[in-house]
C-alpha cells in the first residue's frame, strides 16, 4: 500500500519549461498545482504529439509552466511579475484583490469540485482513528497543501459550520502526495484526497473513512480558476486570445472519449506512472473541466460570501463586473465554433 501511495509523488513534479527554437514568440508563464486536474503541464506534451490541436503554440507564444504547492503561493508570484496566469482558489482570488491589492481578473476555468456526477474532494480519516465526527477535529492535527487553497478553504468552511475554529486544531502544511503516508503513520489525523487516490480508498474501507466531501462542505464550486492581472491582459491581449484558443482545443481533446486511450498514454508518459493507475483521469472519477474553459461565477461569489460569513476570509469582494474578464475565452471560442 505504501508503495502504491508513494508512486503518485511524481505526478506533482514540475515538468516543462519554455519551448526553444522559435523566433520571437512571447513566453506565457502559467502556474499549476496538481495534474491532471491542472492541465497546464500536459499541454506541451500534447503539442508535440498532436500539433494539429494547436494553431499558435510556438508561433505567437510559448508555454512556461511552474508548479506551486498551493494556489495562494501564486499571488506573490503574480505581484512581482513572475507569473502571467495564476491558478487560484476562490479564497486566493479574494485575497489577491483585498490583501495584495492586485487588479485581478477571473479569465477561465481550471477545475470545478462537486459537479453532479463528477468527483468531489474526499476528506479522509483513519477508520479506527480518533475522529468519528467533524467536532472530533478539535485538538487534532489536520493536513493541508496550503492555507487558503481550494482544498483548505472548503475544509475550514466545513469545520466552521460545526463550531470548529482554526485555533481548535493544528495545521500541518504538506504536499498532497505526502498526506496518505502521514495519515498511515499517525502524523496527522485528517487529510484531503484527490482523484488519483480514489481507487486506494475504495479498496480499503477498513483502513480509511471519508468524513465529508468538498460538495458537502461548500456545494458545487469553481474550485480553481485562472486569474490574470488587468495590465497583463491589456499589454498582450491578442497573444492571450491565441493562447486560449489553443487551450480550449486542448481541453476538448482531453475530454473527447475518442481520444481517451491516447490521453491516458500521454498522461502516463508525462507522469511516468502505469497507465492502469491513471484511469480516473478525464472521466467522471475526475474533477469537472468546462469544455469552453468557462468558470462558474455564481459559485465563486457564493463561496466567497460563505467564507466571509464564517470567518474563513477577512473581507468580502464582489467579483462582478470589475474582477471578471471572460472576453478572452469568448473570443477564442468564437474562433473555434464560429459563434
């Protein structure tokens, strides 16, 4: 079992840098946390395998992907100009606007949690461990990938609904890949788990128990979105429309059932994991991806409002209309679909 958990560690490694040998394409720097939920680190591999999917990669732009442990860590990278497209949780979006004072714009979908029929993050405890109810979290050690991430915000919201404050438990920040082993070793008492761990959880009901899901905590949510600074969009708008046209084509390619075997082959090649361990990807056992890269804005606002009400976030922000710019994906979609 430990070997099985450990094998997934490589899925989170940063893989791709810039594409060389192209005259004057603009580098687009994109942040990501986990793959295949975050598709950014797979796109360059797809571009090499299926160049017909992309019309602009290597011409008007090249892709530079950077892996972060959580979404909130990308706020600083954006603030200092090291990141063009940040993968942000709703909490990170709010903090980028209210705390970092960035002119942030919601521009696209990354992943949604809890969409009917698709995966929702499982918050897991040991079946024979000390946590039987959510109230039992008090005095325990709770794992999180990063404070303010989508996983972390949903978890804390659920705790607050049951009268559990941040000061009632100890927070241990660690990579998602480390969490199962830490739970097995008694170093933490609750972890969040991603789709790649679903098979192990289902296969060990006497060892692991799902305490609650992200959907139960916050409902269907736009768990992670892409955010860009307004000045970045204004400075290079035509290139970003090119990028989003390619991106939407790539998302649709991964989601197309006729490409499933090829998509899993590509994912296995990138992650160096056996293909049979990746069969959750791009299926109903995975997070939901919008085929148009369109974020669900109502859920973004609802989650921010709920987090402020429960004290998870310090200040409310009204995201529409000021902090939303869907014109990039809308123009990109029109190029593809003609409408």
